[in-house]
């Protein structure tokens, strides 16, 4: 469970993270990096995001919500039948916590801008 978020920092299960992350149902990937820092492209969907087959992906677009999700990225989620929720990261982490109680959800979080 995500305990807190402030600009540039997220606390998950007592551990402090200071880089963008992918939060899976059973682990955290803190090595996630996007090709363009303020865009989420198809090539940025690394690791097990699609293999996990989540019901929903919650995308934290940053403190101010500056990260853009490219249309082709949205289309890929749609084709795979995965719902996406885009919010600023301060709201998105709370959404992930709530949804994870009732469905399989993955969070993609930009921690700064």
C-alpha cells in the first residue's frame, strides 16, 4: 500500500522512493524510465505491465499533472481491454490504494512535475 506522496517522494510499505515507479500488486519497480520524461509512450510500457493483465492502470502524471499520455499508448490499453485512469500523482496514489482492494491494478507514477 502506498502510504504517502510528496513532490519527488513516495512511501510504500515503509520504503522511500525518489524516482518514477511502477507499482505492481506484489512489488515495486523503481527503475522505470521513459524515453521522454513528460510523455508516456508505448515503448515506455516495459517489464510486466501487459503480462500482468491488470483490470486497470492508474497513471500518476506528476505533482502538477504535466506528463502526457500519448494517443497510441491510450489505444494500446484500449485494445488490450485495460481501463486507464489519469490523475495527478497526489490523487492517483489514493485511487490505486482504493481500487487495489477490489481489482487487479498497476500504478505508473511520475513523482516530480
